[in-house]
C-alpha cells in the first residue's frame, strides 16, 4: 500500500468522506487513490479559494470536517483568504497540501516555497509528513486536531514521494480531544453579576449560537432580566421561528457603541470582547463602555453549552418558552430595499433552509426583518475577507442533503469566487443566489467617511463596478447555471418561487 492509499483509507475510517479539490502534479497519486478507494465524495473547485470556502461551508452544516486537496504552496496561497475566514468561523477542516518530493526540494524547483510557514498563518495544527509510513498516522492526528474545540483548520503537507512510495499504513481514528474543563469560579462570578441587577449582556459566540445554546441562554435571561446578543464575528447562527429573536452586535462602530454602551457587565460565552474591524482617527477600538466589566463564562476552548447549563443550574433558572416573533412577513413590493429584500426572503424561504450571507453593507438590517421566518441556519462571513459567500453556500449545499441554500451575495465580492457557480451546476446543488447588484464596492464608500476622507474622481472609479457593467445572467449561463434579472421585489418573489421548486442552482440578478 502506498502513502496515498493509506491517507484516503485513514480519512474514511475517521469519518472524513468528502474532499474538495483542485489538484496538481504533486497530488496525482492522491487523486488516483481517490479513484481506487470507494467511499470518498470528490468535489472539484476551479480555484483554490473556492475549494477552501466550500470545505468551510460544508463543516458549518455537517458539524464535521471535509478535506481539501491543494496544489503545493501557491495553491495554498490561492486558498488562504477563505482559510482565514474558516479559522475565524471555527470551522473543522483537514487541509491536504501537496509539496515537492523530499529529495527534489533542495533543487529549488519553481513551485518550491515555505509551505509550512504559510500554513501556520491560518491553521491551528500543521505537520509535514516525511515518509509513506507516517502519512496514515499524521492524517489521523489531523482529523483529531480539526475536531477539537472550537474547531480548527488542520493542515497536512505531503511531499509527493510520501504518497507514491510503498509502506503506507492505515491508522485507526484517534479519540476526540476533550474540551478544557469549566472553571466553577467563572460560573459563580457570572451568577453573582446576574443576581446583582445591573444592566448585563450575555454575548454568545461559537456553538452557543446554535439552538440548544440559545434555549439555555434564554432560560438565564428570563430568570434574571439580562439581555442577549450574538457576537458579530460568528460563522453560524440558528435563526427563525422557534429560535431566539436576538440582535447581532452591529458592524458600524457608532451603532455598536450605541447598542452596547448601556451595559455595565458583559458575560462572554465563547465570544471575544467586541472591537471595531478597523481603527478610525480619534475613535476608540473597543465598542463597549470603558467602565463596563467583562466576565468570561466560557473561553472558545471550553464547551459553551455546558457552561450555560452550569450557569442556569447555579441560578435555578426554570425552563422558558422561546418568545413569539409574530407573524411571518409578507413579501415586499416595489423597488428593492434592504428591508423589502429581507421580508421577501423570510416570507418565501422553505423550512430548514440555509442562508449564506455575504450582503456586506446592504444586509445590516437583515436580522430584524427575519425573526419570524421559518427555522433556518444563517452562515456569516466571519473573517472579513470577502469572497466566501458563494463557496460557503456551495459547500453547505453538499452537506445539506437537499436543503435549499439561499446565497445573499454582494456583487463585488461575488467576482472573487464566481467559479463556485460551475461547481453548483456540475453537482446539481439546490442553491439560489441573489446578486445584490449596485455596481460598486459600496461598503468602501462608507469606510471613506469613517476615516474622514472624501473620495474624488479617481477614488470613485476604484469603487465603481460599471463601465462595463457585469452581465450576471450571461456569467451564470456560461457556468451552466440558469439565471434571470429582477428589477422589483415582485419579480424577485416570482423568481424565488420558481427556483425553490427546482432542485438545481439558479441565480437572480437583483437591481438595488
């Protein structure tokens, strides 16, 4: 058995049965093994940042890692932005990167680079195999590392001779790494704060934002009068009817400070203290009041649901029914607005849908209008590196088993990973993409104001996506995806109904 066969068999034995790939020469023996060993679903991406984004979206929905297959250091570099987003989203991923054969590396061939150093920038675990006999063992360790709380990118670098050489051995799955133990003092301090009656925020992040964590947090809030919010930097939130109608910390610094300024205490549950995305002249970096006290209930390496449960028990908080968000909204009408778009999607989305949100600036009011939508999973751009909405939607659809995926997609960032549409067509995935077409990098106009600058003609030209306009219907058709244009919310609603009735991808070019 060669190293490549031991790799595939070890991954399958550890429960990793999906591989998102863009392979090259160094990975051909791995590709051959994928063909020769049954059980691995292989999904081709046409650019590595699509591959890594798909693996991220898959993990967020499946709750377990897929593997990637990337071609040497430059292939890893191409996928780096969405590996950064995956790291911030706490996604589980086994990142397989081919490399020069061990004996060929000293010759400094053109694709040679310091792949391991690059991998460390986005990975929680990195290893380079040095022989075929090590590959299976290293693959099992990579899966174990990827699954450890809070979820990690684990990168295994395989020189090509470790794959083609004989001597590979299949490794047994390694036991799951236990979460760091809870600190009883943290639980007691949080309970004492909540009993004190001062304005207190419970800030949820990580897996605390899935349905079980929300239910326990609501028990605590109902018993104590505390407020609950979702961290802005989060990859996956359970939303809609039956889930908690909570706000997310706003992106804009002034709005965030207004939302957080009244709290004297903030209890962090797998969340970091809120800070601005960027520095702005004369403004603080923190978004909460300077005299607010921060209390850590659960660090990201601890189980946030267990921590919330311990806090609820310490408080004696009884069960509490989730609040009623009211009736589901009606579809919007007339020209597109952020609120009308949100209401239209909320009114028409099927039960248990998945929403991949890369609306950037247009979708900042999305939450308030969709509390009463059918139950769904919301996947956010967690790392701020634009270009993850389309591949995350694609990977989520692979994991979703037929669940409808709705990709709310800004036009500028869509062009970063537009090749995702081709994979959607090839795999016949139920993804509905709504392109928010304002022909600009609109968020950067706001950022200009934030730093006190006024864009002139040259700067405006750098933010303008017109001249020529992007032909979204033609682009989608060229990738094998049916598409149509909507100029009003009524036309959007008709196209959504048409798309939701079909099991294949569809793109809507929505003028905003």
